[in-house]
C-alpha cells in the first residue's frame, strides 16, 4: 500500500483550514498553555530548513497539550519592518510594503505546507497600522513615565513631584525638569553611524571590529538628535528578575554581563593646577594605595581642560582614532595598549602622591564616570599599560601563596598578581589611614568609610547598561507619534493614533542623517488650532520596537479599542514556553523585558516578566566542501565516489566539512524541496530525530530517507484493514504500547523529541512483526503519532471510522497494571555456561525452580540423564545447574 503523502497532506491541511481546527477560544474553564515561537522577519529568500526546527518543536508540544486538555494559544506573525525591504525599494522603486506583503505571503504558504497548527485568525504584522498604532501607544506611555527610585518603579509623569525651586523658575524650567525624568527623551547623542545604511546603530548592533552587524561596513561616531530610552533605570529589576525565570543559564549570564552590575565607590582626585576634581569609579577602593596613574576616556568632558598645550594635537588625533572603534573593540583585553599622557598630574587622596593622568580608549564614557584609577600591580590591563609607558608599579597585596620566584617578582613590581593577598604598603601618616593586615572585606569598608568621612568619595553601585538609542534614519519603520513645535515644545500624539507613513516614491536617507521622511512635506508640516507651526518627527523606531510586545497582541489581535482586553491578558500571560534562537539572548529579550516591566508598573499588564520558560533550539548546518588548501567549493561541483568527494572539474579529492548554509556555497536546503520529495511529516520527524533540540546538527538527506521509511512502513501496516482485527490484543504488543504512551508523552514534556520518535519506531517494528493489532491499539498509535506526524495520524484515524479530527482527542492513558512485571527471563547455565533462557513467574519457589529445571525439555541435553548436584537460584538474576 503506497504512502501517498502528496495526497494525504494537502487533504488534511485543507480540512484544518476549512474547519478552523486550531482556532483558540478564550475558554477560562480550561487550564491555559501559551506557547510562542520567535516570529520571523519575512525575507525574500523564504524559509530555510533551520526555521521549521523550532516551529516543529512548538507544534508538537501544542498538539500534545491540546490532547491533554489545555486551552492552547499557538500564534504566528511577522516582524516585518526592516532594512532589506527598504534597500530593495531604493534599488528598484518597489514600495517596501509591496515587497514585505509578498514575502509574508510566501512565508505563510511555506509554513502551512508543514502542517503547523497555528491559529491564523490571530496573525499579526508589525507593519500593519492596526498593530503599530499600539506600538506608538506604548511609546507615549514610555514618554509619559518617570522612574521613582524610592518606590523602585515607573510612574506617570502626572505624579512627578516638582521641587519648589524649579517651580519658582517658571514653566520652561518645569518642562525641562520633567523632560530629564521621562523614560523616553530627545537629546543630542554620540551615536554609531553607518554610512552604507545611512542609519544609527545601537551599541549592540556594532561588532567587535567596528562593523555594522547588518551590512558589515565600518561605523563612525556622529552627533545627532536622537530618541533614547532610559533602560538603565530598570537595570536592578532586570537583573533580579532573571532569578525567577526557567531560562538557559548561558542566556541569563549574557544578560547579566550586558547589564554589568558592580559595587564600588566614586572617588574625587585633586588635579594639579585646577579647582575641578576628577572623579573616578572603582570596584576596589581598598587598592587606592596602589594607584600610580589615572586614565580618562577620549570623550571625557574635562579632557580639553586637562591637556597641556603641547599635548592637544596628539590627543585630538588619538581621540578621532578612538571614535572609529566599537566599544567591544576598545575594551578587548588582548588588544595592544595605546594612550597619550595629558601632561597633567592628580593627587592620590590616600597618600598624597602625585600620579600621571592619561587618556586611553579602553576607558568608556558610558560606564562609571569615564575616568579610572589604575592599579598596575594587580590588574593585567593596567600592568601592561604601565610597563609599556614606564609608569611606576607598586604592590599592595602580598601574594603569600604564590611560588617564591613569582612572589618576589610581584613585590618588585615586575609581575602582576590579580588574586587576593595581605595588604602591604597601604598606610599613610599624612592622611592617617592604615589598612595593612586587614582582610579584603574590612579593607573596602574602612577605605569607603574614610572617603565618605572626608567628603571625597561615596559608595556607589554602577551598571554597564546604557540608554537605548531608539531612533533610525529610515522610512520603513514605525513613525514616532511626536511633533516638534516652532516654539521648542515637543508633544506626543495620543488621541489620533496611528500616525501612518506617507506614500513616497524615493526612500534614500539624507547624507547628513536626515530620514527620507524629511522629504514628505505634506505629511511633515503641521499647524495647530492656534496657527502654531510644527514638524513631525522624521526618525522612525528601530525594528526592535514591534518585537518588544508582539506576544501581548496575539492575546487580542483584533481589538481596535484597547491594546488588549485585560481579562484576556490576565488569563493568557505569562508565555509558558518561548522557543527561538540564542542569537536573541541580549537584544530582543532584554528590550522586551524592559517594556514589559514598564507596562507592569503602569498597570497595563498583570505579570512582571513576559516569558516564563525559554528554550533555544540549536542551529541546523549543512555539509560543505573544501580543497586541501581550505578553498571552499560549491556543492554542485562535487561528486561522491565510494564515500569520498571529488571536484567534478579538477578531479581533486575534497574534504567534507560542516558549515552554515550559504547561497554562495549552494548548500541552502529549501523546505519546499524536502516536502515535495518526502512530505511534511518526514521533514518534521527528521528535524526532531537529528538529535537533542538544543544541539547544533548537520543536515543529511539520508536521514530524511530514514524517517520517510518509518512513515511508509507505518502507513503500509496501519492503513491496511487486513492488519486491524477485533478481539484481545497480543500481550507483548499491549505491554509495549503502554510503555510507548508513557515514553512519548514524557519526552514531549521534556523536549526530548528524538527519543520519543525512537519509541514510536520500536513499537511500529513490533506491530509489523506480530502481523496484526486490534483497532483499539491502532487508534492509540494514531493518537500518540499525531503530534509528530499529524497528517498521517489524521489519515489513519479517519480510516478507522472516526469522523472528527483527532486534534482534541484525549491523550491515551497508560494502563499501569499491564506494566507490572509478573515474570522474569532467566539465563540458565550448566556448570557456569549459559545454555538457554527461561521465563518463570516472579513468585516461583526454589523447589518449583529445581523441579522445572530438572524436567524441562531443554535441560535434558545438558543433564544427559544425570541428577543435578545443586541448583543455584538467585531471584530475578540467574539459575546455575551444577552437575
């Protein structure tokens, strides 16, 4: 019986769509399960086989949870604003909306051919004005919120207390005060600018080599008016919230590192010849006695004042060079140390010694105060810098546990010691402070207390997390609901949303950083009821905006009056399981959590965290080929002979390697091709059978053939009416069926899909071996197969006379009584050599064992008419006959 997947799969996909099988009802009587995929950017190239991996995993769980009685929300949509569509528009004149909609249609078509059980009535698109109306609405909330540090939460600006002295200065002073408190604000900012894309890049979008991650071109520093979000106000809560989440530890660590909390002190250094103090931040104020120089950032506001006349030109060139490097590149520990002496000295506050002030690019203005004290004896980077520029190195932590030779070098300032040690050289008669002999904790506490007592420092907590640059100089993004008025006032549009994009024919951004929207004069210029002229904001929001909250819109996607019904949000949130790639560990997840916490503070959402459990699927790679010298060879120039690979033109033997799928190597696998050749169920099964979901795995077509063979055998046996009988089931079949029910269910719960598929294969093999199964068994097999291979399962289910889809059929319950072992198979040995196996009841007595062995027909050959001297019987282990 041929497995005609090409007929079966379209048939059931049409059935599901026509009957809205997967439509989610807001049935509050059921336990809910909200399972979410990271929605894709709909590129022109369509899906590749990496996409369905995560989608299939969530679909298996969704189908299983429905059968377990859960009300499942499993939606799909499109993160559709983005640079590629706009660049295509610039090249061809095709409006980005046309390209985007075409790409969405293709993605939707491909996804539907995979049999994924999404509720398409909840489909969203970030470029839809009905969607971004609410993105703009959230922006107005950010604009009208301030962070109350006493309460540790965001509050409406209408509740912001205005100091009396500010009120006394008039309305302009009050507005400025409020502006400095808003979570969203407009200001001059030093930004990363990509000349190729003509847009601002967030810090997170700049690679370590200073390249823009989107296009690979080098970025430069530029001053532009930008919208920024004060995400650092939420740094502590973003950090604390991670403890409650069931997320991969690696992702949590990446977020913790990006937030970058440190506890230390800020210290004021007197500068020779100046009244202004130079403030530094340090996590180790106890090491002040070892500070032998200072470093300021090239962007430090005091830098010009610090410079000696003969240093100005050199520092100017150095600062310009630093501006071309990314923050990651500047702080890379392995890079060569560079810097310029300012010609100025500071005074170390704990001992009165004079120390040099340098400018160096490894100090960033955005972290701490933009200035550091350097303790070269106990910091590797400071040590390398001091050695290069012949700066004194003073050891203040005695490395008593080090090897004698290393200790001698450290004490002499010839080697760096980064571990703890006993304080030495840490006392001063001039200042009266002495921490020699104290432990680290007491040393930090005493120095910090001394600094605060003298009024030259204070305990401080710092975060590396910086304000989020929230503007892009592009057309294809959410317009800001903002108007800049001629009198300098800035207002947000709240009552007339959405602010839509104007129709345009040219989409090139301006050379100076102006968005293409600056050319849409009819849209751009506005006049209020009093004749006051204004200008709409021409920047657009970054692509992250729409993805920061999309999971909330799925809850109530067609509500035009509210962002969602609060009762529905209270029922569905938080997301129970979120599956996607680890590449979003910092940006998307951190930004989403930030927005969600603000909405929680304002009472818009009922949960402080949006995603309860996160799971990262691994990457699917492909085989590629290279010559002995490492040159890559496109796959259509490779032929296989006897397990080896050769270049079809040169005959050279090639190495097979595993690499990312790439158009240039012609090794991209299109799921359409796999579905056409083997069917969607085979593609689904193979992607889950390749290995653990979170592993990185190479694609191999032979593996698809393997699971296709399993599906074909299952169809051939279970779709054949002659194999489905009435009566009692075979004991072996019945027992293995119960084990398979438990195994498949447990493995779905634990996301161990590959071993669940193995269990289905084992059962299928036994059924085929036995030759017949009952209808009840066949129906049960169809049900447990359904999450993995839904098309085949539906086909079998209908062939057994069932009129309704099995989507909501209950997951079968295993009969535990059939799993209780009442017999055991014993290896039977004669004089220590195993001769045969014998199945005996577990409750058999020793006397019955001896009698059975003595009289069993298989024993006679080995007894050869003799009476056993002894029968050694170990229950549930062995039987050994001594003759």
